[in-house]
């Protein structure tokens, strides 16, 4: 990943300024970066595009029970 390119972080529209939230950014390889909104300068988790799709599919189908 090119660390010189800035990421565009998004937070859920359901979040308020006082909530503990996560933010997500799309990576150049179509993966995702996930970070804590309270600590934007801290490290973030990186997910491949394939792993992210599996995660979203699990959320939509209630596959994590």
C-alpha cells in the first residue's frame, strides 16, 4: 500500500459526535482500512477486499451467530 496517498475515512451516518465509532477507508487494492474514530492517528486494521466481502456477507446474512 502506498503510505504517501491519504485515505478518505468514512463514519456511519448513524454515528453522533459523542459515540465510540469505527471509520472505514477504501484501500487502493479494494481492501479496507478500519480505525477507531477517537484515535485517528493510531494504527489501523487492514483487510483484503476478499476478506471484507466475506465480513459484509456475514453481517447481511446473520452469519456470525
